[in-house]
C-alpha cells in the first residue's frame, strides 16, 4: 500500500502490515494535498486520529465497522464518517488529559458510537 484515500476502504491486512509511522505518513500525504487550514502539528494530530480509526476498522473493534456502515448509509462520505468517530475519540482523550475522568471508558465510547448518526454529526451533536 503506497497511497491512502479516506473515501475508499483500506485492505485490512495490508493496512495492519504497515508500521504506525508509515500509516500516519500516508494519511498525512493525502491531507497535505487538500486546502486545509491546519498547522503542521495540527495536520500531524489529524492524521494520527485518522490512523486510530482506520486501525480500529482494520481490527474490527466492536461497533466501528458497523458505525462506519451506518453513517455512510445515512449519507456521509467515508472520510466524514472517520471524522465523526475520530471526534468521539478525541473528546474522550481530552477528558482523560484534563483530568475529567481517570481512564478511557470503552462502555462510554460504545454508547456514543451507538447514538452517533449522520444527522447528529452534521449538527455537531456527537
């Protein structure tokens, strides 16, 4: 695998065969060609969150493939569905870092994924 496009499903076996830095570089390369208003650090973080979601998809982490399928059926592009799940992950990481919670809660993450819809995402409610 030498290119990444978030609107196309990746081959799980090929994706997981890559080391983490290569995955981040592929996602970074895709996004660097877009007209995004992100600093280099922001682009690196954005790429890392994409990789977390793609890793969970490739490893078939509970509810991730189903949530991507649900969101795309509801009209989101795959790329936007990745952003929706990534936003939940980012929010949960931020809560741990701020000390609002002691540790990541898989149960809470699952509940948020179950509630997530394209309509809610587009309204900023996730």
